[in-house]
C-alpha cells in the first residue's frame, strides 16, 4: 500500500512470478525424466541408413592405397565414400584454421583420423563393410612433444601452411605463439628475496560427455539436407559444412537435437559432414551414432601441457615478478588452439597483481590426438601451475598459503599482464576468505560402531584400508577465467521474441539458435521473458538455423550473450506492445502518455502500480515480433610481440578449499569435501548456478586424481579409449560440495551477471593437489596424480 | 531372429533381430523406446539401466535373445510401475486404472514440455532438486534410484552413493542427485 | 551369428559339442562388451540363462556348490558367512548393475588376470566343475588358470559350478583401483586363514599373467605361525613376520606396466594389502580365539 500518499515505485519484472533470480525448474525437465526427450542419438526415420566411419589405425602415415571394392559389394551397403568422392574443392574444415580433412587425403596425421565412410541398412552391416575396406599405410615418423616437434629436422605435421599465424610462429609445427611482456622482470628479480621455480605437467583430459556424437541427416526435395544434431554452435557447424557439401547455406538446415553434455567437445564438427554426405549420396536419411570407443577419437580433448614457472617475492610475500612458459600440445589439427594459447598466456599468472611479467604460451602441432575446447581451456592448465607455485612460495616464506594469495589478490581496477584494467568487481581475497571460513568436515567420518565404513575411505568399496595409512590434508586455490569470446572476435547472439494471445492469455515465444547442452539456458530464457514481458507463459522454440546465430555454448558466455540478446529483444517487443497500447487505448487514460509503463502480470501498469489494460486486449489478434542481434562490448587482439591489449570482456573468479584423505601407503585418495566460493554477479537461476559450480568442480576433481587419455609416446596411439580405462568420478568419488555464491554486479553485463560455467573447473584441480601435497609432503608436479606418484613406484 | 518379451507391462515383438544386438538396441531402435541411453555400451556408465525381471541391469550387456519371455521395465514405464507398486500391484498386472484414465483425460499433456505427465515420486524429486542438467544419465539413475528406494526406504548417504555408484553423471557433480534421492526418500516416508 | 537357447544343461552340452566355437553367455558382462565394440564375432552365442541349475547354490558340509551363473549380488547377500572372501570380492565387482548379472563362472571362463573372484577362490580353495558330453570333471583352482585369458577348459566343455571350501577361519579381500567404485583391479589380494589345517592361503590378481598364489609367502607364514605357537596362543603376529610375509607376497608377483598402473606399484601394493589383510584376518581370528578361550 502507498504510504504518505506516495505510490510505491515498481520496476519492470519485479512483480512477475518465475522471473529472473528464481530457481524455476527446467522447461525440458519432465521430458528428460520420462525418457521422452529426443537426444541426437534417439532420432529415427523410416528407411534410414546407418553411417559408419573407418578410422586410421596408425598416427602418422602416407596412405598408399584404399580399396573399397569389397565394402561396396557387401549386401545392404548403399554407399562407401573416400576423399575422392568429396563433391567440391573444399575438402577441409576447421573452427579458425581450415586444416582438418573431411576424409584423409594422402596421409593421416593422428590415430583415429576418418579415412572412409559407409552407409548401410544396419549398423552391423556398416561395421562389417567398413572392416572390409583395405587401406595400405606407409608409416611416417611421429612428432609427439616439443623436442620432436621443434627439432631442426622435425617432420612437419602440415607441410604447406598458409594460415594467418604462420608469419609469427617460430616453427611450422607451432600453431600459434603469444608472448606477454610487461614491466622489467630482470630488474624485479633483483628485488626478490625468494624465488621459486617449478616445472608442471597437465595430462590430456576428455570431456567425456555421456551422449555420444550422433545425428540424423535427412535429404530434402530441393536438393538440400536437414541435419538433426547435437552441437554447441549450429551456425558455426553450418558455416563449415555448407562449402564441403557444395550447398548454399540456406539449403543446409539444422535443428538442434537433444544434447547429452558438451563441455567443449562439441565445438568442432564430428559426424556432421559425414552424415550429410552419405544422405546426399544415397538419397536416404542417414543416422550416425558413435560408440564410446569412437567418441574418444571423434572429438578434440583438453590440451595437455608442460608449464615452466618462476615466481619471485619479497620477504613480506609481495610478488615481485612472474616468468612462465606454457607449452600446449595441440595435436594434429588446430581446432581452438589459437584461442587456448590466448587464454593460457593472458590468464597465465592468475588473479594476482604483478607488475613485472614475462609470459610465453604456444601450441604445438604433433601427431597426438587433436586438442581444442574444453571447459576453462588454457586457464585450467595455467591455474594448476600458478597455484602450485603460490603454495611453494608460501612454504618458502613460512606464510599461510591463503594469506599469501590474499596479499597479492587483484581487485577491481587492477591491471592484467595485458595492460587491460579489470573494470568490474574482482573479489579474489573475499572468495578465499569465504571458502576458508566454511566449517571443516568432521574428522574420521568413516568410523562407525560397526567398524570402518569403507565407502567413506580411500579405495572405497575395494576394501583397501580400514583407516591404516590414512592422512588428512587441506588445500586452497583460486582462479581467473575470461567470459565470452575474446581477442577482437565479433561475439554476438541473435534472439527472436514474439508475443501474442493464445487461449486468451498473452504468450511469449523465444526463438534462438542457442545450443542447450544441459546448462539451463532454456530455463533462463523463459525467466528473462517473464521478467521483461510480464507474462507467465513462455514457449521456448526449438533451436535451429531459421534464426540468426547465437554463438557458441562455451566460454561461460550463453547467459551473458544470448541471455543479453533475449533481454534486448524482449525490451524491443515491450516497446512495440506499449506503442500498440497507446494507439489503441491511449485516449482513455492520460497515463499512457505520461507515466513510465511496465508489463506486469499480463497487464500494462504504470510504475505507480495502476493497471491500464490487459495485455490480451492490447495485443488482440496481433502478434508482435522482433529479431535482433546483440553484442557485448568489443574486445581487441593482443599485440603479437608484447601481448598488450584489451582482449577480454569480463572475468570470472572462483576459489576452492579441498579436504582429502590419502591412504599414504597405497597412494589412494578420497576427497572428503570440495568447498567453493564464486562470484556470479547475479544468479539468474540460483539452482542452476549451483549445479554449474558443482559440476565444474567435479570435472576439476577428475583431472586431479584419475582422468587422463594416455598416448603412447612411441606410436602416438591412444591406449585407453574406453570408460573402462578412462575413468571419470563416480558418486562415490565425489564429495559434498558446499557452495557460497557471491553476487557483485558487473555493471557492463545484463542484470550484472557474470559467466559461471568455467571458473569452478579451474581452481578445483589445484586445490585437490594442494590438499594431497599437504597430506603427503610430496611435491607432485603433474596432474592427474596417480597412486604410483604417491608411493614412489612410478 | 524373432523376439517376444514384455516391456512396461505390454507384450512386444521384434522381428529380424540380429543375434548380436543388445536389449538396449532393441528397445531403442526397434521398439521406439529410446529412453534407455547408449552412453558407453560397456557397462561402465549405467545410462541404459532397466529392470529385467525386477533386477536393475545394464541393458547394453543383455543379449537381445536373453530377454526372450522376460519382463522389462524402462524409464518410460517407471511412473506406471511406481504407481502400481504404490497401489499394491505387481509388474504390469493391474493395467490402467480408471482413476488414471480420468486423470489423463482431465489434465492432458503439453507436447513441448510434458507438463501434466504423471511422474513417479523419484522423477518428480529429480526435477524439484535440480538433479537434471543434460539429462543423459537421468533415465538410468531414475531406474536405479527407484529400485534402491524400494529395497531401502531410509537410505543413509553412503547407501545412496553405493547404490548409484554404477551410474555416471558428467554434469551435476552428483550433489543435486543426492538431494533428489534424499527428497524422494523423505516424501516416501511422509507418504506425500 | 546364431543364437542358441538350450533349455537344459544336457542341451547346452550337446550344443557345445556340436559347435565348440560357441561362446557361452550368461551375465553378458564380458561377452557383450566384446560384441558391442566389434572385438568378437562368434559364430554362435549360447545363452545359459535358461538353465535354472546354474544360478542356484547348495551349502554342504565342507563346501559350497556355487552355480556358475549365481550373480555376485546374491553371493554378497547370502553367502557372506560361508564364503566371506568371495563375498568381499563380489562387492568390489564393477557396479550394482553388473553384480546383478555377472557371476563367478564368467570370471573363470574369461580367465582375465584382473577377474575379481580369482584371488578369493585361490585363497579359499576351490574346484571348478566342468562338463562336456564326454563327461564331468573337477579342475582344482590351482590348475585352472593356464595363461593370459586362458584356462584349462577343453573346447567342448562348459563350467557348471564351483565348489568352494566353506570358511573355517577369517578371510579378507582387497583390491586396488584408481577409483572408489566401478573399477578394474590394478591388483588384488585375497587371504584366507584355515585354522582347521593350520594353513594360510593367498590369491593375487592382476600382478602376473594369471591369478596366482604366493606359495613361498604361505609356506613362510605357516611355519612362522607354527613355530610361535600362534594358532594356539592367539598372540599378535610379530611385525617382522608380517613384513616378511608382505615382501614374499610382493615377490611372488610378475606384473607389467600398463595404463592401469606400473609394475613397481603393483608389487608394492600387493605387499601393503598382504600386510593389512593379514592383520585384519589375524585380529579377527584372535578375537574369535579369545571368545572361545573365555567360554572354555
């Protein structure tokens, strides 16, 4: 009720149920719990064929010959295609550099490279036919690490590069190199009382999304093709596919099918072009579904890295300088390597204030599996190393590791090594304080009246200890991640919002090409529409290429950028609706012309709360629709020599405290608790935000203690492409993950929000490693840490 | 070969089944029941968990021919299965109750969101607790969690973790899944 | 591929005699993985699920006759008292779903050095009952494993049951994996005290081309227990004895480096598990011993 005769001022969205800030439930949730949600591997079509890919059995070889005759003669086989069957001159694809052959030509550059494709009436027929294709290889020497890649007589992975990085790289086997130089490290080193050095190794992690790469390509009457696909970015796929297929983009239609997780692994193409080629060749719908073995070859992985660090500090603990060199293994094709280099270098010293810095990051071309996008890329590898360095430094200085971090923590206004000021809250010290202040989990929780509960001990159900050798350790870490696409990329999204009356009620429809991969973007879009348009009913249109690009579901960017686009489109729709109202009803009430008008609860109201009209009456038979692109603030490339430049649009921060119990004799680890504090700017959906933080934290835990794709250094062949030997955490490996969410608005971002998805993946890993070091006293310079590393039996 | 078995209380027949096909493949590709998921096909993720004669198994590791004459419950039949259990019926024995038929008619379902669908308590709890992200692990987890709550209505956290240790999830970090199962157990014991 | 569905054991034997390459499938937890991943295309798959006898067990005076297909979950639940080592081993097998399907017969048929049941069977003492149309025989477990994924079965034989000695003393089982659930053994160790015969038996998994016993360690420990009168006086095992036992168990290993672990780690871990399981079983034996003494 108004008090003192002054009406309570209300703002848009404050009175609408199910708007932003609420933990509304997923619009696709019911379908997902009943099994009816249609994932890409669930697609089915009358008369469809099954596609199968034949992959190289060796890592680096010339292809002497391919004989497909026996495969073609197999009953039930409709098509067999090799490089020679590609329809146009465009035979390569790639996110930034088009260096990846659709089908191998002349040689293969990594184990598992696609060589031929088959379509048949049953998956077993297709497999048998693929097995009958004879490929003769002549082995070439393999390039597997920096030494072999940069040797003077090194075999070139790509013999004739003409991409835009070749001019500034020191060797053709370097994809991209980014130095960052600021201040004077030599002079700063003289001021240092303590210097610590370290060499770190980060293993190759897999996204291990559960929904395998899959899709259904349906040929269309106009000669085009419609692909139902699980991807992170429909329009990026489209841009790479159409030229290879020899079709204009409007004849390659794409609809997002259900996506079973992504985490970066669907940023590159996998089976998209292959399915379309086979569909166009046979005139029949073609479904391709990778099995888990193939999935390990079918997508890029997280770059393994070698990281060399030198940190200097004064006696009091103030950092004097950081010098580092980060060597990322990009594998056989470029994928996202240049962007990974950009992140690793620009975020290479972490969320700390250091005036004198020398950073060098580079990505190699090797014959190892191609590496590219995975949650937190570049920043994840660096965080593992710089946080290990901070602990090492704290130990040398005799300081508390959290205090040392807080002493050097950046704040709003600080300068990045790139010279870019951090122009929104950077509560690094506060996040550390919060995570440290959380209550500690009780000791020896595995003790019970009936003896030790092995489920709560290292080794779990395997019954390896009843408490013997078990030592507790605690570790902390904090990290910094950029949000959105950086370095001058035109990072935009498109939203189409429509408002009309259906069943007597105003309904908003939001149509974007955003890939919902599980993150909950669809939930948030509905919330934004409710807040901005004052309606309760919102329909989320399936994502497809009939609307403009939404950019990628990666880089923690979708809520920011597509969320921003949806809000922007809603605001434009609101203006049009009010315009319509003024035309129709303006003469009945002066407030239409004079007051600030809002859409609330299905009505047009004044900011004083007076109802002017029902939205249903304002709209009548008319539909109001807007499609608009929306961009975040522009960024600029980093200078190729100095690394200076305003390359990032926003930063995201999280801190972790890990509590572990280590069986020090067997080298087995049980993570007891992994607490996280993160600043999210504004939690549009708190339940989803916490889900993102807990999920990201767990992926960081995985690469700390178990996850690694093992590549044979002699042959460059993958040794563990299965869920039997590539292990991801089970529910018994995953601890409780208490989350403290801080909301300090970024005034440059929609609703003040900050991208959430990646930051928790950064600091989780080093926190667990720090806790294991704390328990064991070992140095541990690689991740994942394996039992042999903890027992001196490596 | 030809295959006859019961799925979610209904007799099913599949023809021309290749002998190497798994139960999972038959459910997904021949019977139009893709709810059971094909995440690893090596028994290492639990996404394809179904009940075979009441017992939770990985349907990817059951040869199709082994299902001959058996009763299978998949996620698609979980709501009915839970309802019949609550009403004291065995698997598939009670058919559609008049009460359910009326509810169906009265509420209808939204084809886009599935709103209005009858859910098993554990399905509702997964929604309410935010245990679903990409959802690919969800069907297997639901079947496993529902069976655990049937056996052990008041599980400790360690019991829940053990019972679900064969179901991988890559999105959630399992915390919300723990919340969901605790919630389902609490609602079950309160008779909600 | 043909799918054979024998309705009885006799039909199964006849089918196996006619098609010696037929691959028997029960729980499917090994065979189906190989089929799904195109590692194996047998001419015949023979389903054993329809043979009721195979998933039943009988507890006898001396031993348990365990049907080849009794799922691990049932062993955990129903045979914990009679077969404590195997029950513990069963609990470490893969996941609940796999434990509901897989059984010891499959472990023996595959004969992978990493099979979880083997160390428990070796430690308890067991015989494998196999049969063909030519007749039935019992293969002592010590003679069953003949090489990497090879066993003593003839091509026409099928595994019908396993006769496992009922525990006459404490048994333990430990397995190391790099995950706290659903993991293949990096290495495993089973230990059984047999107070009746005053002997100790061991079993080691994943640390040699086949599952093995650490015979030198057993002999050493048998002698040390005898010499110290420990079976009678129930005293603690001297640390030096436990240490030597562990060393001898480690020395019995002949492991390899692979993606799951290094040879050096396997040897080390077997030693640690040997020492710990000896402590657990001996403390349990002493506890029971003291209770018996008190009652006397």
